[in-house]
C-alpha cells in the first residue's frame, strides 16, 4: 500500500482533520494560474521584493484564508526596512509561530503575523488610526472594500498615545526609526481626533510641517534635540488634553 507521511509539526492542520491528497504539480499549476494580488499605493517595488512578496503569499495561500494583507516598512522604497508585517484575515486562527518561522527561514527577514477576523479588522479601522495607516499602503490577496464610519474611542486613543510618551522620557536611548514611529503614532492620533483623512503620506507631511524637519532627518537621528523635544512636548500635551476632555 502506498504511504503518505504527514509531519507532527504542520501549519494549519490539527489532529483529526480531514485532508485531500492531490498531485503537487497540478496544485502548483493551478496556483500559478489563479494567483493575483491587489496593490494599494505601492509603486515601483524592487524586483527582489516582488519575488519575496509572491513567495510569501503562496506560502500563506495554502491555508486558504479569507484574505492576506502585507503592509509596513517593507513596502517603502529601498532596503531600510526592519521586518515584514502580515495580516491574515480569517475566522479560524492557525499556528502563527510555525508560519512565522517558515516565512523567516524562507526570506531571512524578521516577520510579524497578526491573525484577526473581518469583524475585528473593521472595528480597528473605525476606531484605531494605526489600522488606517497600515492599510493606506498595502498589498492584499483579495480586493479591499471597506465602508466604515469613524468611531472615536478616547480611552483606546489615550492608551495608544501613551506609547509616544516614551520619546520624551527616553530620547537618548531611541534610534531614529523608533523616534519616527512614536512621532507618527502621536500625529496620526491627533489627525484622527480632528476627523482628517489618514495615510502615511498625509501623516508624514503633517510631521514635516509641525516640526519643520524632513522625515529622513528623524529616521537618521539627525535632530536638534532641544528644538525637537520642545515642539514634541507641546504637541503631545495638546493631543493629550483633547483626549482627556472627551474621556467619559
């Protein structure tokens, strides 16, 4: 009798689950024929990145999720990214650590994977500015169609803003990328409260306007500490006061 070996450590398969046995060649050919990605505000990605992206989606696609969304600094021009951020939208959660290890072994790049259902994703888009920033520039397996009404939860925003206080308390210990992230977090919250549209480009332009610096100066840690912190503290306090005024 022919035998098929299924390893004990396997992504997406629990004990007792039914499986279908098929020819791997036929499966690969079908994947090649049907595989299509949707690009949002991502232009002129390097060829090596495109190969990595294609392989990542093929690896996860085998789990048959509702959607796969790749976002984060990996989609920015150049090779100064720190990691790959992946959202997997599905009702059922898989073993993210095993999947993360597989992708990291495949690409050699640190990977963050977040499993969430569609309801949680829609809720995040309505109430958390960072969700809007993530999806303003991304690549997805299926087309993204979101119709959400902004719901400002000031308690959540208060917790999110607290992260940005780290820059004030630990300025010297942070590198440029960390300072940029905390600044972006604060400004996105401020714009969110004011009802402004959010995207990474919009937030970056607002940072440059308010601080009178270039984004690269922040990322490269080329800041006038005294001048930057003076403006940062003022904006932080103004944002904090807006939140406190509305917390029930």
